[in-house]
C-alpha cells in the first residue's frame, strides 16, 4: 500500500484533549530521522505504525479498555525486539564501539514498555498519556540513541545525511 509522505511528524498539539487526532499519534518518520541504511527505517516506521494502530483503537475517548489495546502491545513489543536484534547485529558486524551501551538502552526501552503495559493492565484502562510515553520511548531509540550509530555509519561513508 502506498504511504502518504509528510515532511514533519504529526503529533497532537494538545496532549490532554479527549478527542482523537485523526492523523494518529505520529504518521511518518521525518526525513531527518531516516537512516537510509538497510531495513532500519522500515523497522522504525513499523513501530510508529503499531502506535498508530493503538491510537485508532481509542475512538473519540481519552482512554480505552486495556483489552482493546492488547494486540497493539503484543505487536509493538514483538517489533521492538525484532528491530533491536537486527540493529544490534548490524552494530556488531561493523564493530560499532557503542554496542554495549546501546544494548542497555534497548533493554531499558523494553522495560519501559513492560511497565506501561503492566500499569494499564492492572487498572484495565489505557490512557492517551500511555501512548505518548511509548512514543517517548521510541524517540529515545530512533533519535537520541540511534543518532550516534548514524554518525558512525556516516563517517564510514555507509549512509548519507538528510
Ligand atoms: Fe537503537
Ligand atoms: Fe532503532
């Protein structure tokens, strides 16, 4: 299916608004977030897609029953694990010196997901704030942590910037 491309990430400007943002929590990876290296961009986009599927499950309400979001949590966790595994394999193959620290970052991202999921499961409700917390977790990987790897790839002429 053809994706609609947008230059900027579309995030609901009013995080406490009860109405759903029709575009989803975030649509597409902005160009500056892209790696242009193997499957990393597609994997990052898949994580955003998982989050958008969860966002759509809310309807117009500010919260949703946990059962309705169960599939999203399963898919998101599975795709995060797959992505982290493939990213770490690329780092290992290229001798990336930040691999161990990056593995720790990945582990803490999974822990954050599990904490958010367990909290929502305990009360049987997922709030939109939970999805924003998950988005923050993904941004920690895609931007704050992965950018060092992108710089490493750039220095070796393996990716282009922009
Ligand atoms: Fe990463
Ligand atoms: Fe990543």
